[in-house]
C-alpha cells in the first residue's frame, strides 16, 4: 500500500498594508531611527570670527555668557543705515589688548584646591548668617517700642474720652467720634478762620490756602454722615468749637470736590518735577556709560583675559559678554593662592595701561602744583572719569522707569476722574430749584477746572513725550551693550546701572591699591 504523501501547510496570508501616515495617530506612527534633516535655507546663528586661542596650561574657567556679533553685511557701505545702527554695539569698537601671559598663567592656571583653602572658603560663609542673626536679635526691642507706643496711644485715647471737651455741653450723644474730634481740634487750630477757608475754597485761591492747609483740610473734611448730623442737629443744641468748625465747612456743599481740585492744582508742578528728575538722572548715566573711553578699556581687558581663560571651550572666541553676570562674577573667580581674584588682576592690568597712557601724553609734567595736590592720584587720569561714571550709575540705579510711568498714568487718571466728579456735581445740582446756589457754585468750579484741565493735559502730553524719549534712550543704551530688544524692554535701570555701579565701586578700590604699589 503506497503511503500518502504529506502536503506542506499553505503559506500564511500576507500582512495587511500599513495605513498611510495621514490616517495614523501620533502614538501609532513609527519612530524614525534618525532625526529628520534640518530644513534647507534656515539662517545659522552667528559663528566665532576670532581665531581659537589655546592656553599653554589648563586655565580656570570664567563662566560668562558669550556674545557673538552677526557677520557684517556683504553689501558694505551701501548697507541699510537703520540696520547698521541696530547692530552697532560697544563690542564693535573694542579690540583685545596684549597682556603678560606668563604672569596670567602662573596666577590662574587650574589646580585642585587644597583642604586648607577649602576650609578657609567655607569658613567665610557664616559671617552673613551671623549678621542676619544679629539683626533678628534686635527685633524684640522694636516690638517693645511698638507695645509702649500702643499703650501710650491707648492712654491718650482714654484721657480724651474721659475729659469730654469734645462732647456737647448737654448729655446728648457726640456728633463726631471723640478720637476724630480730638484730631480735628488739633488740626483746626493751625488753620485760618473758617470764613477765610470757605472763601478761599469758593474762589479756588491757591495763595490763601497753603499746601499744608489743604492737607489738614483733607484730613478733617466731614464725611456725608457727619455733615448730615451736623446740619440737621437741633437748633437749641450747644455745639463745641470743633463741631461748629465742621458744620460751617459742611454748609459749602462743593467743599470736598473743590478741595480735591485745589490739591491737584497745587501739587501738579511738584509731581511733574518728581517725574522729570529721575528721567534726567537716567539719561545722564546712559550718555556717560556709552561715551566713557576708560570704561571701554576695562571691558577690553576683561574680554581679553576671559577669552584666554576660556580658550578651547565653547565660551571662548567671544566678541563680547553679557555685562551684568560677568561683572558680578569677577570678584568670585579666585587665583591659585585663594586671595587674588580676577577683579584684582583686571585692575592691575588696567593700572599699567592707564599709567602708560598718561606717560605718553606727558600730562604729569603739564600739571600745575595745585592740580597735583587736588588730583586723587597724579599717576592716573582715568580715575576721575571712572569716578564720574560711578556717581552717575549709582544715582541712576536708585530710579525706576516703572514708577515714573505709573506716576504719569496716575496723574492722567486723577485729572479725568476729578473732571468727571465735577461734571457729576453740576448735573446733580440742576434738578432741584432749592439747589440753585449749589448749581452756581458747581458751574463756576467746572468752568475754572476746564481751563486748568486744558493746560494740564498739554503739560502732561509734554511730560509723556519726555518719558518716551528717556525710555527709548535707555533701551538704545542696552542695545548698545548687545542686549536683545526683549531684554531692553524688561531690564530695569535698578538692575543694569546697579550692577555697573557695584563693579565700579570694587574696581575703584582695587585700582587705587594697584596704583599705590607702583
């Protein structure tokens, strides 16, 4: 019997076709083994243009934020002027300078710190903590003084309420809170008689009422509830001096709005000056920090030393550096001995440059004896210009453009709110015939304030233009130091000029020591 041949099993069915990418979800799509190639035509970022520097020994690192300038336009002199101005920075005008590489390498070569240096560095830290603990220990005394002041205030309030000179002579409830009545009595004693006060408010006479008088009147002006009680009190009730003063003030219905208008008019010029003064300070610092050649020399020294320290790394070959972080780190970068810092060495190199420059100019021989005596150090002319820049930056660091802009907006808002209140007072006094005198008062006030408002709006517009010009000049200064447009809008003068002034303060001390050793 012939054996039946075994047939092989049929082949499996082919796998279903893969769905197209357009119908696949993100989770279903296969992960590519290689990243996709970059799109053609993408503009590369700025590339280093300076030759690579390789120190002969491994150097300590200086952790700055490297800046690379964009490549110059191939169109040369015919390039767009606006674009050229936009790309013009201080680093375009700074060239690296030669220095003693042997000396620099011997001081700032990389070397593992010894245990003694590590302990010494750690031992310096508690000083700040001790200072904070010392400040914290003083707090109980402040609390004790606050407690004593509270006890004294309580005893004063009790004596005022128990003495009762501010109540009516009869036993009826007081029309004014005793504590407030005591304050009003003190302030009213320094004010002109009530008839003169009402007349000055009615005529809006800025000469008859001083700024101090208006401030006092603002504090004692009766509220709507107080005015209602004072005007509706029984005719036979005997009122004390404080209540009589407030009742007469309440009879001038437009007194509160007139006082607001008078205070605004009196304070307008002073507030405008408070806006303009910081702007002048900031603009002066902007001009100096851009134009001081000796400050550029200091930056050139820092750039040269930093590029050498960072040679062979992606922090080297820098065209410039971000100013704030680099200047703050100079004093933290230590030499091998753990005593000298990069800031100290920068001042040493700068002192050699400044003294050599003055010697070439022959200025020492040209100075009169008086000039030599009044000069801080006859070896170096740079000190005077750097101290001038220090003073300007220190002053500008105390100013805030945000505060200036906020005050400007507040002055505008107050003016419009005041005018709206006056118009509302005029409208409220029209319907009732019995309010005829109040309507006349408010109409006269509205006419007078409209004239003032026209002048005030023009003055505020001039101030606003000055503010905008100062902001633009400050932002141009930041762009000159290679900050981006976004950084120029967000970085405030307190931070920018504060960093420069802190650096110049420390640099000045190191420079004086270096000059004294020469």
